[in-house]
């Protein structure tokens, strides 16, 4: 992936990893469009910066995604990088019958939305030079945390989808997976100050160093996520599941 001179669309750009990635890519000399539900937080992301734009989108609405994609391509025809970052994480109790709204919304936001947005933009991206798709999964794609079962499942699905996408787009569009560990963001309440989670600034610094490597790794894995990513290969899977279950 080239790291300057791009036009980059980042979903979930109003906070956390999405916001910091957007600002860092912009600082490298890229035009960046941030997208999310709340315009006020998107405006905070781009405040005082050149070549940054904010567009509101409801990623849970397939028709809105279609309209949003059309607007972005009309206003930014040089778009050549898509970062599917938006996501939600909900704790769930599977020990009895329950309301499935949290599970269903998690699937829509974390899995269907990036598939739908990629579908809307793929014909355009294939025609661009040096086009790239970055899908944000999670260390929990490889070792599930039992308290967030549907989140884990969607991220495992994103990993699998990304592998297939990379194979089908070989030679046409570069496909990269970014798999964060537990990072201090507001993905869940109180997470931004939770002890033991990776500070956001440190995560972004290490992540950007990996993006700057040439060639760019097909999986962006900071050192801290390696235990989860390679747990099964290294014979640590059951230990990792138990460890996450107690967190």
C-alpha cells in the first residue's frame, strides 16, 4: 500500500482507532474522508485539518450505504483506499433465552455493513491505480472472549472474508487486515482507561510503522496481538480462551 497521495475513506472515523488512523494518514499527505453516525464527532476528527472531510452514514441501513457510496464517489472520484473500521461490541449472556437485538445489530454493523460498502465501491476501486481495502478485525477473531460471542464471530467472519477477498482481487486491489488487540478506546464503556489494555497512542504508532513497511504486510499485527493471532498454531488456544474468559 502506498502511504501518501491517496484518497482514503475510513468508517468509524469519529473516535478511537478510526479517528487516529484518519489523522495520521492525513498527516502523511493523504486526503481522508471520515464516516460515521454522528456528524459532531466526525467534525471533531477533522477540525483544523486540510484535506479531511466528514460524511454521516448509517452503516446499518443498506439503502443509506448505497446513497452514501454514490455521494462519496461523486465528491471524491479519486478514492482509492477503503478502510472498513466501524464496529460495535456488546456483552451477551448465552445461558438462557434472551432478546437478540444486540446480537443482530452486531452482525449488521460489524459484518454486513463492510460487505455492503465494499460491494458498492468495488467496481470503482478496481479501476483505480494502487487501490487498497483495509478490513479491521480483532485479536478476538482468533481466540474468542466468551462474554462477547457475537462480536468474536463477526470478527472471525471478517478475517475469513478478507482472505477470500484478497485471493479474488489478487493483482487488482491490495487487501490488508488490521487485527488490533484490546486497545484503550470507547468501544465498550470505560475501556479507554482500562488497565492492561494497550494505550491508543502506542497502538497507532506501532500500526503506522507497519503500514509504512514496503511491501505492506497483508496482516497488520502489533506485537501485543501476536499471542492471540498465533495461539492455536503455538498450542496456546485453550489457555488463551480461559484467560479471556476470566477478563
